[in-house]
C-alpha cells in the first residue's frame, strides 16, 4: 500500500516537472530569432531575456518574452552570451554562436585604476612632506 502511494506521488511530481528551453535562430539578415518555451509546451511569456557582452559584462539588450514566445533581435557586433530568466530555478544561459556577417569586433577595455593613481600621488605627497619637515627640523637645529 505504501509503495502505491509513493509511486503515485512520484509520478504526479514527474508530470509537473518542466525544463526551460530556448533557441537562437539566424535569420541571415543581421537579426536572430529567439524562441523560448518550457518542455511541457507552456509559454515563457514575461520571462526576462538578456544579451550580455562577454568582454565588458554590459547588458547589450534586455526585453521580456512576449505572448508569442519569440523575439527578433539584432545580432550583436561583439561576443555575447544569451540569458533567459523565468524565475527561481528556471535560468538558462547559452553562448552566442550567431556571428555578424563581418565577424565580431574586438572590444578594447580601458582599465584605468583610479585607486592606484590616487594612492601613488598621495604617497609621493607624504614623502615630499616628510622630506620638507625633516629639512626644516635640521635647519632649526
């Protein structure tokens, strides 16, 4: 009897299980179509879709999935990742395999470390101040 109850419970849980699925299809005109759905056929309407730059981690595109379950977006000119978020436990990330006609542009990242330069300048100022104070102390004696 307990085995039947456990089997029924497990079977009902399996019937409710679903997996997030999405594909990016090349339209060969500089755009791609994003199709999203659950494995049960249920709509992903309202799920958040993002295109994220691999080089800078900036969001290049963001939109909610409409009722139709598909979006047409421009192919980014830099390497990217696709992210679909339909709530807790339902996130899916894929590398952007569709490239623009002329290939990806190289993204140059200017990494200016302001904290380093400020620390360097302050250190030099304190060293100069120490020399000046030492000089004044010697001159006084």
